[in-house]
C-alpha cells in the first residue's frame, strides 16, 4: 500500500515537472504555421518530428505548431499527406517564429518512405476511432450522377452505415442521423442534405479537410452522441487567382479563389446549382409549371493582420425548392411547394498570446428552415398558407491551445450557444375571411460548455489524453448540468504497433424526430425540455493500430460497446403531421412532446480498416461486424427490437489508381472503383389483414364502418435483401494552354444489382396471388462530367 | 403535408416503375387468427360482438373479404357472476344482446368469451363510471367564398374528472336531414385525448369545417364526447392515425387486448350535444 502511494506521488510529481516549462535547463520555443507553398493554405495535422529525440508534434486546426525544447541544435522533419517532406536544422538559442512551406508531392514517383521520413503514424496518435479522408480521394471516388459527396464517402468507412439507397445520412456505431455533429468552419449544420437526402450540402471543391470521429471523443467536442464530422474550408490562394469549374448531369459548379492582398489576404467563392428545371421549363405548358432545383454557395475571406493575428470570415448559403404552379383560369392561380435550406456564417479570430499559447475565438450564426406553402389567388383575392419549422443558433466560442513542452498539448475552452427552436409555425392569410394570422411555437434555450483536455506523453511508449467537459442546457426554467469525462490511451508496443483504449460520456440536448426512413426535410429539430430529457450515452472502445511502413499502409482493428438512454422516437401512431402549432398556442404545450417517447439503445461491434493514403494506388478496405438494439416501453409492446439500420456485416472496398499524370504530350489517367456490401435493413412487414372497425358513436347497433388493418411482424423483425453494389470511374486529364481539363466517366451500380429501396404488397405475375414486391431506385446509372482547373 | 409523402411515393412508383419486381427474399408466413371486437356502453341499445378471421397476405388472393363467423359460442359475463350466451343476429351481423336482456352498468367489469373450432378468445373491460358532458359547444360561420364554399368554426370544452385516469374521444358529425335520426350523418372530425398532465382541468377541442355542398342552408352537427376505458383509447389512437401502409413511415401495430386472437373488447360512456347553425 505504501509502495503504491509512493508510486502515485512520484507520477504526480513527474507530471507536474513535465508541465512546468523551463523547470531545469533553459528552454526555448520554435513556433509558427505550416502552409502549402504557393497558395499558402494552412495545413492541418501536419507532423513536425525530431527524429533524434523520437518526439514531435502536429499542427492544429489552424496550421499552428509549437515545440518547446532545451537549447540546442535539432534536425526537424515536417511531413504531410500529399506533400514532399521537408527537413531542416535549427540551432535553438532563443524563441523562434518559423513558418514552414511544403511543396505538393510530385506525382510521378511513389513517395519513398523510410523510418525517418514519415507522416504522423496511426500508431503514434493517442486518439482512436478517428479517420481523416484526404479531399483528393473524395474527388476521385466515383459517385452517383457524378456528384462528389463527402458524406457518401464517409459511408464507405467502417462503423458508418447509410440509411438507404442513395441516402446521404450517416449512422455511426448504432446512432441515428441526428446524433452526428456536422461542423463546417465551426458552424453546426442541421440538415446537411439536398434532394430528400440523396446528396449532401458539402461541395468538395471548397473543402480542405474532413475528419470523422466515432469514439474516444476529446473533451472539446460535445452536444451529440455518436460522431463528429469536422470539415474545414480552404482559405483561398494568397498568391494568384485560381479556379475550377465543372458541368455534370445533375448540376454545374465553379470555384474561384485568389489574393485580395498578395501574401496577406485571400478569398474563395464556390457555387453549385442543378439546372434540370431550367432546361425543362420551356417545354412545359404555360399554364402549368413544376420543378425542382437546389443550389449552394460557399464563401470565405481571410486577412492576416500580423504574425500573431488572423481573421477569417466564411459562410454557406443553400436552398432546395420543390415547386408547382397552375393557372386554371385568367383570374385563378394555384401555386405551392416545399423548400428548405441552411445559412451559416462564421467570424474567427486567431490570436497567438505567446509562442506556446494559441487561441481561436469564433462568432457563429447557423440557421435551418423548411417551409411548406400553398397560395390560391382568385379575382385578386388571396388565400395563402405557410407552414414552417426550423432552428437558429448564435454561438460564441473561445478555444486555447497551450503547448508547454513536447510532453503536453493542453486544450481548454468554452462555448455559448443561443438556440431558437421553431418546431412548428403556421401563417394564414385569407382575404375572404379578412384574416391574417401567424401562430408560432418558439422555444429559446442556452447550450453552454467548458472543457479541458491534455494530450500527455509519459515516457517513450505511453500516451494519455484525459479530459473533462462540463455541459449546461437551460430551457424555459429548466437547467441541466452534465459532467462528461473523456479518456483516450495509447501504448506503443513497438515502433509501428500500439494498443489503444478510450472512454467517453456524451450528452445531447437537441433532437431530431423523424417518422420516416428517408430523412425528409419535414423531420423536426426540437430541444430538451423539462419533460423531454437530454439523450445520453457512454462508450468504451479498444483496439490496435499498426503501421506497415515499408508498404505504406496502416491497419486499425477496434471493438466498441455503447449504451444510450433517453433516446427519443415517435410514439406508435404519431407523426410529424400531428404537430399543429395552433394546438400548442391554445393548450400552451408542445404538441410534439405528446407524440414522442423515450427508450434505450445498445450497440456493440468490431471494425477493421486497412488504409493506404499515399502513392499511385490509394484506398482502403473496411469491415464492420455490429449489433444495435433498442427498447422503448411504449413501442413494440415494450420488447427489445433491432434498430432499422442494424446491419450485421458491412464491407467496403475502395481503390484509386493513378495510371499516369497529365503532361504536355499525353493525358493523365486515373481509375477508381468501390464495392460495398451490407446486410439488409431491419423492417416491419405486414403479414396478414383483418377487419378492424372504427366505432361510430352516432350510429346505433353494429353499423360500424369496416376497415382493413394489417397485422405485422414484431418491430423490425424482417430483414431486407442484402445490399451490394460496385461503382467504377475513369478520369482523363489533359493539360491545355490555360487550364487542365478532366473528363470523368463513371458508372454507379456497375453490374446492375436490383437493390430494394422499399417493399410493397403486390401481385405475382399473371396471378391474383399477393406477394412482396420491391422497388429499386437506382439500377445501373452512367454519368459524364467535364471539369477544368486553372 | 401527408401529400408530400404521397407525392414522393407516386414519384418513385412512376419514375422507377421499370425497376419493380418480385422481391427475392423469403417472406414470413402466418396462420389465420380469430378476430373479436366489441364496444360496450350503458348508453347503447345493446351489446354486439363481431367475429371474423384474419387473412394471411402472402400467397393469398383474398382482399378485404372477412366473412363473419356465425357459429361460435359467445358468452357475456360480469364480475358479479352473471353471464349470458349471446345469440347471432343476422340483422346486426353480430352476436347481440339487448340491454333489457343483459344490462351494461357503469363501473362493472365485463368479460366476453368466444369459442369456435379450436379457438378460444377472451377480452375484458371495465365500464367508465361517469359520463362526462360538454360544458360548452359553440359553432359559428366564418365566411363564404364566391364558389359557394362556406366555412364554419366549432369549438367545445369539457371538465376532466379529477383524481382518475381518463381518456376521451371527441367525434363530430354533420348532417342535413329533414327526417329524424342520423341516417345521413357523416363523421367530419375525430380526436383522442388523455388527461395526462391535465387532471381535473378544462380540456378543449376545435374544428374548422368547409361546406362544399352548395345546397344552401347551414349544416347541423352532432358532437359526441366519449369517456372511454384505456383499451378503447389505445385502439382508436392508433386506428384513427392508420392511413394504410406507407413504405416511408413506421408501421403501427394495432392495439389488442383479446387473448387468443386479435381485436379489442372495450367500453365507453357517451354524451351528445347538437349544434344547429
């Protein structure tokens, strides 16, 4: 006992001494930013190693790095995926500010990798359950109708399921689509989909990095149970004007970036729009119009005030619009439709307090709204009805990154979010009745948090990342205070092999209630209240990470177990259509609360990822074996049932091969392919019908109205057919006089597999016998797109 | 708003009608099950029980035909030990006992047992003690448009019985009849309520009604307030929201309290108000 106490005291003293800079000998700090040579784009997560000391660090989310070392001469090696490594020596006798510029890797040769020249190895990183996808891979992987989609690429990773055919929603380790925190430049994006979930909002042209965290969440993340998808936009080329444009089957897009003040300030604008409606409009009759389109716009500007201060302003604006109009008489017009969209805006200030302390402050606006509208005009009189729902956030964040020495990377911070929920609102204007009223159900809430975490190196083998997040939610007189402990550990067994473990407790105060499996924009965002408790979860994970340095790929094998409570779902028989705001205004209650119930969730499984990120051939193999179950007292008669997206096996094979680069004399060629396999979704199927009358109080005796109702299997007891599909793509690049032109031909569902999108009851061919029929959404779908880059 | 889903379903079916085929999975099989329904009330003229059989979907060419079972032995009994066999009535298409033959009393518990072939069905209900009337039912005309469509607004309120768990159904019928009786009344509104969180308080409901009939003359309305047992409430809460099978919504298991089969045995108290405009 005495020995144990002494050992603990010794450990505490060691940690304290290791935290204190300049504790014994004189120490100095080399710090600065890691950027891409030419464009001066900041590089996130670049590795700066001191091979002789077997230590180093990585650049943070703003490209900042800091290393505090005893005075002396050091050889540094800086590396980053897709860039040529850079080696340099420095005699550190005082604090030095040193910005590092990396050249994009030459694509003609494989990168020679040795034990010394190495990007941040998977086995050296404390965090587990985190995957970064190089943006170029997102652009290379073949996509439905040629529309490159970040979230669809994430669906190819182990531990991430998709909701259904063509659907961009992600289900991570048993969690539903609302349990993912999707961040674009610090702004939360609530409904990240176009076209009823078929495409995501995120234009890959404008993105610099995409990182998915499935577990082992550091304390700086919170607010959602299952994952964090963090995306950062590019800043824009600070040296010269560059651009890209593309025309595809579904949409066209362009990107323009360039300096505002050379070397100091730059801008980036990127836009995309579908045009099917514009092309078909001339062919529709003048009296009847209908169509659909979506567009989105990303914009960013940044300004480097001085070495210690930078400002960034970025925004996103996107809309989907489903519309119709009909003129049935000279003085009579009907029109209506469904539209939805997001707006985000982020103002960030990077400030370097000292060579070791970096801070970022963000002011963020985020708004999501959908609207269903109908308007009838007759003889100049108007009847108009507009139903809408949405959520709006104002956020203030301050994050500090403190690196006292090579053994500690400390992050602390705070955030305040002011939420404005409008679960339902209705506006009615009726010239006949002389009414013009708006009934709106608005709920205000605060969601706040403070956190602290430290990435600690203990000796050459052991790394620890303990953290604590303290979250608070206040709504209509109710306060929730929740501590969220976090811990990640890594033990290096050998130079290229480590064992990892993690624990995370998460809380979620903002919920998405949905009665459909396709993620319609009519899904409602609602807050926790005194009746609707926050959803909570805890997760443990363990695994190994191995780097195959000679072969240039990495392997990770993880197992996880997750439990969730207060998970919400619609009650049986209730749906979005019950949320009448007029009821709320009369009764003073939230009608959606009466329609939901809460329960529990269990999810566990194992994930294997073998990933190659560099070289002429890149890609990955992913396999997931998992189980996800739920239990609600008010659903399925209180019995446990499989989650709809419970998928026992999930396999992804992704490969991208660069045959050759484009030169003046020949085209560049790149081919890519994916193959996916997944166990079918778990659904509830009708198996019999019976007479189920509705009692009519006004009718005497037994004159009931007879109706047929269905008897079903237990909830989600039936398995759809397995899903599998192969996609293939070819890119041919040619260097033209002023730009590089790329033709891309791709095929979605190459072998034309008839994957079921949904089932319905139909009839056997040439028979009156009923059977189960399926609808396939996408058979083989070829696409062609033309792109230029200048 | 439901039309949004229907539009989407229609879009899928039309756009991808070439991609529909027989599913390649093994479908679940089930045997037919007996189905029993009965809605008991002291305010009704008699007690009726319907018996049918469910029809498996797959491999069947039967659709919507549920022939009544007329040769079962059906017994109605109360918790005082009284019981009576219910004869089959062709007129009512049900097993039927008039109130004069077997009275249904408030607060009593009744059990219906049916036996035929190898099946035995049993369902139990306790009649709500109190009939709850409307405190107020108001109707007013809002507007007429040049097409002749007339708009009416009806609202009603009632006081919940305190300290007891209550369930309610508000049913609205309109009728234009010059003859006595409700023979051409049509249900135009229906909602279920529970007193969860509102025990002993005033509850309310409202309807907006559009009269497209152009026949002139204002409609009249029967407004019914039913104080029901939990079985009536749970069954109708799901039943009234059942619009058929929609592949994009979670299917709703219908409620049943019948042992040995499907269906529901339940009860209610009924009060009625009329609104003449």
